[in-house]
């Protein structure tokens, strides 16, 4: 897991952009620090939630594809 931040109370916009680009490429290891406060903390929390949701969806999609490819049906 990669934590990206400048200072505990400030979200580094460059780090956020790197994390967003990684997520776009399917890298679900990037996380923003949860020790941020205020709006920066809320952004970090929501970003991390979105990463976890996308990772879960990708995992389920891979499972379904494997099942359909093997059995020819979705269960």
C-alpha cells in the first residue's frame, strides 16, 4: 500500500494526481493518508473508498469471467 501526502494536514495535489492516474490504470494499491483533516481528509477518505470499491468490482468481474469461460453460465 502506498500512502501519498505532503504534511499530515495538507493533501498534496501532485500526490493526488499520481494516485488518480494509478487508479485509472487499474492499480488498486494507492491510498491517500487518513490523518488529514477537513476537506482534505474527506477527499482522502472518499478516494480510498472508491479504490476499495473498484478493486472489489474488478475482482468480482474476473471471477464472473472465469466462471463463464469455464462453465458457460453465470451463477
